[in-house]
C-alpha cells in the first residue's frame, strides 16, 4: 500500500502534480497564511508586563509565542446552535 503523497510526488506511473489545478498549492498556502475568516479570541493581558519581563516586541515572556486562540464565525454559530438545544 502506498503512503500519502503530496503535490509533485509520484505513485507508480501517476504524476500527482498533474492532477492538481495550476497554482493550487500556492492558492491554498496563501489562503491559509491570510487567516481568512479567522477571529482572534485570545483574551487580553490583565496588566501590562513589567519592562524586565517583556520581549523586544513588547509581549510578555509569560505568554507563549504563537499562542493566539482563533475560531471562525461558522464554528461560533455551530456552538450557539448546540447551546440553544440544551
């Protein structure tokens, strides 16, 4: 059994890249990096960090880098529908 393949790989005589529309990988990557539809729901810091406890960008050293919490409108709507049934 063949393992999963990514764009540009081949399985036997099948060229996987030939089955994808032109520039499909670039479009998917751009969409993902744009965070389209992403709502940042990360709670704000309660107090501003002390200067000795800040990174050069001004963020607190106590908050993990890249720890933003995001969701989408469709996920919030689904959660609201579930809660309405309770």
